[in-house]
C-alpha cells in the first residue's frame, strides 16, 4: 500500500468516526429534550423550552432546574466517565471482559456504604453527603489494595496479575457483603440493594460540579494518551518493540481509570455495566483505534445512561427501579444484537 | 489458560496414540487424587459427626452401616447429616468439573459455569417463583431453577453461534457476560420491586442446609452420568485447550466436542446451582489449583478437580456450622475465605499474559 492510499484510508476512517460522533451527539440532544419532559410531573415540550428561557411558573422552574437538569447532567457524566474508564481498562488488559469492576471499585464502595447503612441508626435521615464520600473512599482503598498486591518489583503491574488479583479481592469483599446483607433489617436491606444496583443518588448541582472536573481532566488525560493506549493494546512485547516505555504509562493510565470510575460510582452506585458495554458498542461502531474509540465510548456511555435514566423515571412504577437495572435491560440486548451481526 | 509454547509441544514427542503434546505429572496426579479421596472420606465422616448435636465417629459408623431407625442419633445421621454431606461433595465436584471444562474449552482462565448464564438464569427463575408463586414446593422450585439455567445457557449458545463466523470462545464469553448481566438485572429488579431480596439472599446463601434424600436422589443419576461423561471427554478437552488449529490438526471434530462439553456443563452446574445456589467461586478456583498441581492435561485435571472441589465444599460446610452454632454462616463466604488467599498466591506467580 503506498502513502497516498494510506492517507486516503486514514481520511475515510476519520470522517466515519466524525460522522458517528455527530450522530451520537444528535441522539443525546434528542433524548435530553425527551428526558426533561419525563417524570411524574408531566411537562410538554413547549413548556420545557419556555421554562428554559425563563418563561415558566415557579413550580415549573423548580422542577426543571433543581430536580431534572442536575439529574440529567449526572447521568451524562457518569455514563461518559464509566465508559472511558472501561475503555482504558479493556485496552490495557487486552481482555474484553474488563470493566471498572475488576479494580474492585463496585465491591469496595458497596461494602463501605453497606457498613455505614448497617451501623447508622436510621435510613430516612441518611446524610446526602456522607454516602458519596464514603463510596469514593471505599473505591479508592480497594483499588489501591489491588494495585499493591498486583505490583511486583521490576515488572510493575502486569495486566494478567491485575485481573486475577481483582477477581480474588472482589470475591472476598462480596462474601463479607453477603454476610452483612443477611443480618440487617429488611428496610435497610432494601436501601442497600437499591444503592448497589445503581441508582443516581446525588442529583443536585453540587454533585454535578464535584464530578465535572474529574470527567474533564481525567478524560482529557486519556485522550492525550490515546496513542500509547493503541500501542499498549498490542501487547507488551510489541509495545516495547515499538519503543514505548510500557510500565510508566500503563500504571498512570490504570490510576486515572480507577480514579474516574471511583468518582462516578460515588454518585451513581454500582453501575458497572456501562463500563463494560460502552466501549464494546463503540468498538463495533468506529473500530479499535483509541483516538476515535475514546470519545465514541464516552458518548455511547452517556447516551445509554441518559436513556436508562429517562426510562426509569417514565416507568409507571417510577423511582422504584434503579437506573443500573434499566441500563442492563436496555444495553445487553443491543449489545447481543451488535454481536450477532458482526464478524469479529 | 494452558500453555501452548513450542517447547511444550516438542516435549510431548509424537502426536500419535495416547500421547498428547502437553506437560503433565501423572505420578503427582495419582497422589493428589488418591490423597484427596482419603481426605474426602475423613471430612465426610467429620461432617456427619459435628453439628448442633455432636455424634461420635463410632456412632456414625454404626448409623451408616448398621442403621437402626429406633435410635435418635441414627435418625439424625441418616436423615439430616448424610444427605447434606453427600450433596456437598457431589455439588463441589460438579462445580469444579464444570469450571474445568469451561476453562479448557474457552481457553480463558476467567471462565466458569457462571459464564454460560447458568447462575443468573437460575437466579431469575428463583426470583420469579418467589414473586409470583410464593409457597411453591421445594422440589418444584429446583426444577424451575434448572429450567431457568437451561434457558439462559440456550440463549448464550444460540446468540454465540447465530452470528456470522460461528461460535468462537471470545464470542461465547462476551455473550455469556451480556446475558448474565441482563438476567441478573431482571432478577434484581424483581427482588427490589416485590421486596423479596432478603428472602432470595437467604435461599442463595443457605447452601446445603435442608438438603434431603429427595433432592439427592433427583440429581444423583444426572450428575454421576455427566461426571463420567466429562472423564470420557477429557482427552478431547485437552486438545481443544491447545487451540483450534492444533485440535483440528490432531483430528478432533471441534464443533461436536464443543456442543457435548457445553451440554455436560449445563447438566453439572445447572443441577448444582438449582440444588444449593451459586457457590460460584469453586468452579473458578479449583481448576486453577488442580492445574497448578497436576499440569495441563485435562485427563488429570478433571478427576483432580472433582476430588478437590468436593473436599473444599465439604470442609467449608463443616466450618459454616462450627463458627457460630446454631447459626450457620453462609457457605459462599467461607469458600471465599479459604479460596481467596490461595488464589492471590497463584495470581502472584502468574507470569503469562492473558
């Protein structure tokens, strides 16, 4: 293949990726508008637009600006963050089953939240700010334990060892979780189960502002490192053959992925599935190169979360079904359909 | 994942007859299997004798071989302890062998029977039974769980092989993960909506408590046949674990082997999950332990896995009754407690790339 053809195929790939990103953005915008109408208090599309530009009643403004918009923003951020994290992890570990769960993030944050619920006197007055912070601490501590156990002097963190260690630690933590879950009262069980299935917990502007810098800064770092991710995804031998310093970039990217997923899980509960499925869907849309794959994953994840959140609010038995469950119910069949259609 | 390094291929020598191009340690394997069986016999006896009311080993011997229904101790041993201990051994062997088959077939060290959607299918069926038909008889629930496991694995297999290019291990693993996520989400949703989560958790964590001869009689013929079938297939599984090219080069009918192995996994793990709930870690852990001890030949891995899996569950069951009597600790937690440190040790020794 001569240089001209290479350039041409690169151009075609880039325009295809840009087209996909544009389609995803338009879809997100449409679902965004629908999502603002959905909920137990119905508002027509006209009323929503009117309220957005300052022409609504006090009640309409309150519902839109204080309840629905922050929740929508959180859903978008969490979806994008988890999908980015999963994309990086799958690239580094070269295993399609990797997701933020292998870093013990869901298990760790779940256990800490459960401990808090079990020993806190009541459920109704559970402080809004304590849970996300505790969840973040739990996620980070677990990820660090797994990194520490998987680290070996001279070799750094080998992906295969990381995955096996992650499985073992997650199994240990979930067995403690099972024991605890059996001993708490039914009301507390219900609360804990809902949290662990993944429900958007912190839906105020404070949490949006707290989460936004994580997603932007860490996401930007991942984008900058997209080229190293391409090389890392080829495997260690090929990567060092191409002159990449494998160890350093890999450890930094792992830390970044863990931090991003931890921040997301802190406000959303245990929604791991977006991190698994978002990158897979994106890979089938734009191929394996991370320059295109990372932004597409982020948008796929954001769209999936937004759709799931909208559906869970629009369902007649609203607010009972956690978003994480809707994510799996919508995402899994679509993924299976994509898989049945593709060759790879 | 078994190694397929050129050196391993060379060491095997000729590819004809009974010799397969893999490293194995037959002498150690025989020691492991025989030693494991002796340990299993002892732990079964121990399992029957300890509990809320301790029965001496002599009485256990009497009750087993000279049963007298008039004596209360004999009754306890015969009606409560024996089925429980035997069911533990049987399901342990089933989970471990099913896990070994899955790992050999998919060449993925993370594979176990849960990956075929079995656990999540059984869990969904259980949630449906609890939500829509409360008070359903025990045996019927077990049957429905098995149906759920079968449906889930059917979907995984169907979608995996529907796609263009046929069923590849990667596709099987991904389809299994997606279907499991879907079914788990559905059963979680049902549990939260109908507020039956904790009941379900009790059932699942309950493990072997309450196992009767009735269940044992129902699952024994199937699982015994499937275990024997797994032994007969072990040679083909070893070939499959070397990769498709090598396997077809050795004259193996890959498609047929895969289907047969999947059916065996369904019978083994499906019945075990239905009878005692998901003690999933056994299926993941034991094949790794067996491989570490006896090498990568599945003719030794499969029997060694069966013995070690049985031993692990029987021991964990004893511990679950000993820790805080009369309260029983969840057996899954104890298996993780015993298994995780060992798994961590294995993971640290791991040098291969996945």
